[in-house]
């Protein structure tokens, strides 16, 4: 497909400056690069989280993240009048309140703010270098001449922490050719280089105290920070003239704005085109959103390789999330080479038949406390071969890894993960959380699911059928053995998990017996490519989940009639952890639900119902993380979004669900 034939990007999301300040502060934007570095803030241009900044650098890509440039305060002087365009929140006050000059925020290829100051219009665009820890902020003036002053604020801190003036520090700056370098010599933090070809810098170091981050406050966290600025850049701008401020980690990085913008636009256009010229606006917007999550992971003494960041603003790469998200992020968009890289990244760290649950935030080490990441690897590997036809990669890497996983799980591996006498997979203890419902408060496990969890055994069964099918042409004996084992698992699954009284599945089987909590995990026993259940059982489960758990933005994690059900997610860390999997809605579950629904319900009415189930996401893309899908939502209406404002598996599974519905619509016409 030529550049000329590519369909246009979805129209930019435009947020009017006339919206209330609270509304502007609730809408967050994001731009990320190949390293996992990112820039993010609100449509007001005011930081509302400790994680908001113009440059969050990835010092050990995609982790080791540090907030290097928090914000730039702009002052535009025309004649005797100075317009303060920045917006900052302090305790009980905003100063300055530049949002009064905001015409609109536009979620363009480069996030764009347009301000009107008397007769002048100032456009501010933000763009990250594609493969460097660097950001460029470009300003363009129209309507006359003016003097523009830019005050950079430089925390130079870990992105989870806050800068306090009373803590030991030695913030210093040194002038360099074309700009300056800022460093905290006591903390020995990485240096931040600030440069501008057009502007002159004037040193005026100072601290501003008690910046307030309202989203942190709502999460029961420390929400106040002190920030240092070394001074300001000043330039005289004529009508139509632009200037650019660059900020980069460790060394000056010139960012060619026009070239970088064109490359990014081309990549996003290709993503929009990958889902087909007939895709609706929401589907194309979701395809574009996938770009933020596919990054490069660096390794010591080895080439970097692709991985998947689980969510912004705080997650890194998690195995479970990566392989649930991979079909939507990379297969639905045709990026098979990147998919192969992701598989290699995780197989490089296979240990005891286990794929890493996650990589460490501060090192190259891996953590293995997950029972299902390895099983999701097998499901994603099978999906890759079905989508790409690349059987050679299966023979070379995916197949041997999948067999190693099943063998290790059968024999027994870490965390007492092993096949029980009945063939079902079990693992963990009352003190461990190995499934995706993993919230814990100290030694208290909020959602105990050790033993035999329903979705784990649905995956276990499907994995055996997949390997049997893919082995059949090479080794009939091994294929028959895998099929025989799958038959045993299927019989045991039906006997252990089917709840005849309520015609659904138990959630978990432990030493104390079956857990009859009604949770969404059972939907995977229908949605996966191979189901251990009868057609009648599958249909009953889909109906029950639709009735008790389905919302416009995903599935609840617990039925509302359960006494443990939490209606709202928010407040302190304890309150949030107690609600995380006890009623809170997870948007990524919509992918499995739509797949299951379309398996058991057929015909035009069913397909239209499935389409309607996804309609609310079109509006959601405009309400929280702009152009993104949030991690979670409140269990009760109006289902306020929460958690990460941009979550990989949420975007991926909603996109995949949209494409499943489109395929079902096409099938009706043939």
C-alpha cells in the first residue's frame, strides 16, 4: 500500500478550552516512544499525577524511568501585557491559571495546545524522539510579535517518588553551547540537557513549593511536590515564527521536529490502515493506540528486542499481560516481526518451564510468580501461527518452548505448580497469588485462588489440544498422548468445576472445597479455541455472565449480589486493593466475552447485540486517557474509569472484539 493510498488517520480528539477546569484535568494525554519513555499530562496542561511530565525517561529501556522535565511554564509578553499560559495546581489554588487562555487541546500526532492571548495565538506541540530519551516542545506564534519566556522545571527523580526541597540535594546547572545541563550532584542523577537554537537562556534558579497532584490525592497518596527551575529561555517571535525547546537525558539530542513528526505520522497511518479501509473510526483509533505499548527492551551484552508495556503511567512489561495483549496489538495489526521479537524476549528468560510474570523495574532480572503467563504464551503462539502461517517459527522456537512448559508443569515446578492425580493443574498456597487476581495487603491475600483455578485449567486443557494438533503431522504418537491427556483433563474439568445448582462454573477448587463466587474467569472456558465443556454448558455460562457481570465497559470481577462486592474503586491503597478484583470492572475481559458470545449465539440479532456491547468504548476514548482504554472501571454505574489510563490488554482486547464482530458481520453476508 502506497503512502498516497493509506486511509487518513482518525480525526484528532479535540477538547475545548471552554470545558470546566475539572473536566480538562480529568482528560489525560500520552505520547510514548520505542524506548518506553513517555510524555503525559492533562488537557489543561496541568500535571495531576506524579507520573505526568514532558519527559519521563527510560534509563534502562523500558524501565529505570525518571521524571526529568516536569513542565515548562510559558509567559508571552506583547507590549506591556504578559500572558501566563501555564496552569499549576497548588493547595486550594491555581497559579498561574493559563487554562483561561486555552482555546483547545488537540490529540494530534504531536499533542497540541492552542492558546489565545489578546490578539495573539500560540500553538504548543510536544514530540518525543523515536529512539532516544528526548522531547521537543515547539511553539508557533501568529497574530503579531511577542516575547516568549520558557521556564523549565526539572525534578530529576524516580517516577514513583516525589521531590521535596527539604530532602538532601544539590541541584545545579551549567551553561553549555546552545543551552545548559541540570544535575543533582548529591543524588548523582542523570543529567538533563536543555537546548534551544532560537532562544537565549538567563539563569535564575529557584524552587516552587507544594505543587498539588489531585489524582494522587484521590488515591490516598502523598500529592505535594517541590520543583526546581534553573531559569528561563527567552526569544522574540515574529508573526508565523516557531521556536523549539529540546530536553534530553545524559547528552544533547537534536530532535528534527518535522522529520520526527512525519515518521510518527506514517507509522500511525500504517496502523490505522492495518485494520482495513472499511474499519470504523473507533477501530482505527484503537489500532493507532496500540503504538504506545510496543517498545524495545535492552539487555546487557545482547541486542535489544521488542516487548509490551502493560500500561501507562506506571507498569512495565508483564508476561501475562503481554501474551493476552499480543493478538490484538500485533496480530490484528499485522506486525508479525515485532510479535516474533516479543516471543524471543520472554523465551530468553524461560526458567523451570515458566515465562516471567514480569521484569524488574530497576534491573534486567525477571520474576516468575505467575501460573498462567506460560499458558498464555502457548495460546498466543498458536494465534501467531494461525494469523501468520509461519510454521517455521513454531518449529524453531514456539513449539519447543510450549512443550517445555507443559512438561515442566506436568512434572512440577516453582510455587508447587503441578498436575494433580486427576490431571488438573494446581499450584500456589494460601499465601501466594499466582493468577491475575493477585491483590494482597501484606500477608493477607484479598482474593484467594490457590489450588485449581478455573481459567488456569481451561488454559491447561486448550494448551494440550493445541500441541496435539500442531504435533500431529510430525509425531503421531506424541499427538495421541497429548490428546489422551486432554481427554482426562476435560473429564476432570467438568466433574470439578460444573456447578449444577446455578449452571455455571466454580471459580476455584482448594483444599476446603469449591469456591462458588461468581466471577468472570469462567468465560475463558468458552472463549478459548478449545473448550472442555458441552455446547449446552457453554451457552449457560455465557447467559449467566451476561446477566450478572456484563457492563458497557467490561466484566465485573464479582457478582453484585455477593456480600464482598465493592461498588467503587478508589481511595486509599487498601481500599483500592480490596476492590481491585472484588467487583471492579476490567475492560480487557470484553474480548473473551465477545468471543464466547459469538460462539454460542448466532444470526443477525446476536451479531448486532455483540456490536452494541462495544458501543460505549467510542465515547470512552474521549473521556479519560484520550484515544486509549482504561485499565478498570467502577463496578456500579456510571462505571467511572480508574487505574492506568492506557492499558495494553484493554486496548488490544477491545480492538480484537471489534474485529471479531466485523468478521461475524461479513460471515452473515456470505
